[in-house]
C-alpha cells in the first residue's frame, strides 16, 4: 500500500517537474519573441519619424510655390479675378 502511494506521488512529482520545465521554456521563448517585436517596433517608430520629417520637407509652402512657379509656370492671378466660393452648408436630418 505504501509502495503504491509512493509510486503515485513520485509520478505526480515527475509530471509537475516536467510541467514546470515546459512552462519555463515556453516563457523564455515568448520573452525572446517579445524582445524581437519591441526592437522591430522601435525601428518602425524611427522610420516613421524620418518619414514625417521628409514629408514636412517636401510639403513646405516655399518648395511648392517654387515648383509651381518654375516648373509649371503658374502665377498668382490678379486680385479682380479671384473669387471666393463658400462651402455648402451641411443639412442634418
């Protein structure tokens, strides 16, 4: 009887030990994956910042006006030819 109980307890102990080892291994793998994803997120944030700076540079008023004047031969119209068109009012149900 005692030998049987000892065997059951030993089997439970081995099962628990294997479960702990498996859980630790899985946790380590997930932690490594988390670190890789955080590194990728940092890299993407840096790239996003660079793209925002680049967009700001490309969209400056001076650059747009310079391209419109030099490359597209656009000029400001005479004040008498400028018309302001009001935006249509939204109707709400």
